């Protein structure tokens, strides 16, 4: 389980990755950024699911 402060960091990083994704001209790099976005989304999603009984 990650702390709330770590979750905030992950969400900020997600925002940065999304900005990088839309600003990236190279499709191959965009695909790598997309994979990172999916990974962070899964972590955030699973953590949000853990808070519910």
C-alpha cells in the first residue's frame, strides 16, 4: 500500500507524462510514454480500490 503523499506524486507524474505524450513528435517514443501512463493508471486505480471495504 502506498501513502497518500506517494499517490499525489504519482498523479502529478501522470499529468507530466500526459503532457509529454501530446507534445512528443515521435510515434515510437509516444508508445513508450503511453505504456508508462497505463502503468501509473493501474497503480492509482488499484490504490483507490484498496480504500473501499
